[in-house]
């Protein structure tokens, strides 16, 4: 079965090859209607250079696996149309910023998730022996609205890559981890409020945020980690003033 | 900090635009508990805010970190308190 050639000409894309040191290599790819950057990268790997490494999974804008830096901006490549980002027909694809490069477009996500752990981005259950008791979750309460605003995070690391403070301060926990902690602090079922706030109150925590809002600008799920971090700033200060921390 | 900065800006603009001389300014502030309190609070706020901010920026932009930077920041805060207290003292 032959594949119909629906291309309307060619254009050049520069792709990062190597690890933290390497170079941009130019590839000539066919132009197609509704083409995404993921389509372009896939074409290069399948038709031109099979040694190109990259990640993707769902290819429909749900999983966040295909996150890369396109013309300097961290985005999901499956949801980035070529004609939306091609400045004068120029496209440069490189791996996400702020994470170690494994090879080509693939980064090591371990530091991102390690910081998530260090921030206590996990639900801390109560150790009530009474299995019948469970916490009331009022859907209209302010706390639940705050939590709901941040729970859709899928850990794609676009915000982490966008964040300048992550780039300048290697210890900084980052917007995604802090956003998750804010959802837990507002979760009436979570019983570890003091532990969560203690984990984000230090030199690596919420107070390092400069409110640049790059995280909010680039989050593909329209979350607002800056607002969550602002909430953590208020909560930690109140907690210190009350002598809890 | 923010309201104190705004008060200071308004005061400065008023004094400069109004063409007040040093004697005229001192005539209004001498013996005034209100001016002493407001500017005294401003000095304390700056002495807390500035060292924290400087320390953060230095840690982000230079290789300097650790205890020596913390101590330097605290010393800077102390310098601000001393200089600020002298300035407010001269005014009141």
C-alpha cells in the first residue's frame, strides 16, 4: 500500500543531537497540513535518522510525554502546530530546560520527581483507627476550590522548564511540586498540614518564587502554580506567626 | 513595606517639588513622634527586607552561598539599622 504524498514543499528544522553538550543538526522535512512538531520529529526519526531519541505516548495532548523546547518555549509538541511557531519558517527543537539530557530530546525526569518527594507532594493520611470516620469534603468551600484548581497536574515538567528560579537555584523545589503541596494543604482529608508547610518553608521552598509567572503562562493544562505558591507563602507565614512551624 | 515606601515617595516628592530647604524640613520633623515612628518603622522594615532579598539574588546570580553569605546578610541588616537610626535621629 503506497502512502499518498500530501506534502506541499519542504522546510528545515534544527534538532538538538547529543547530551548536555552536542549540536543542532538541520533536517529537511516535508510540509503537510495541520502538521505538529511531534509529526516533524517523528518523520525525522522514521524516515531520515533512526538514531534520534525522543519521547511521546498519547500524541493527543493528554499525557505530557512529548514536552520539549520549541523555539525557546517549553510546550507539548503534539499540540504545537508548525505554522503557529515557525518564525520565518525557522524551527528549533531541543530538550526541556533545567533537566539533565539523557540523549537528544530525552531528559531525565528523576530530579523533577525527586523534588516532588522532597516537597512532600504526597497525601498524608490520618492514622485514625476508626475506619468508619472520613473527612467531609465540601465541594463549594474555598479550600476545595483552591485544591480543585491545581489537581489536574500530570507532571509534564513544562512549568519546571519555564521557571527561571529553577534555572538559577538548583535546590528550588519548582512550581509543579509546590502546586501539588498547595492542593494537599487545602485537602480536608490530608492530615499532614504542618509537615507539608515545613517542607516548603525553607530555602528551597515557596519563598524563592519571584512571581515571574512563566509556569502559569506555559502550563498546558492552564493551571496557576504562581497562585498556589502565593497561597503557600501566606500559609507558611501565618503558621510561623502562630508558632506552628 | 509597601505602604511605607509609598509614604516615603510621597514625602520626598512633596519636599522636593515644594522646594523645601533642609531647615524647613527639620522645622516640621523636629520633636515629632509621628515622623519618628513612621520613619523608624521604615528603617526596621528595610533592615529586614533588604538583606533577605540581597541574599536571594546573590545566591541565584553568583557562586556565593552558605553560612558566610548568611552572616554577611545579617551584618548588612545591622549596618542599615545603624545608619537608618542615625538618619531618623537627625531628623527628629
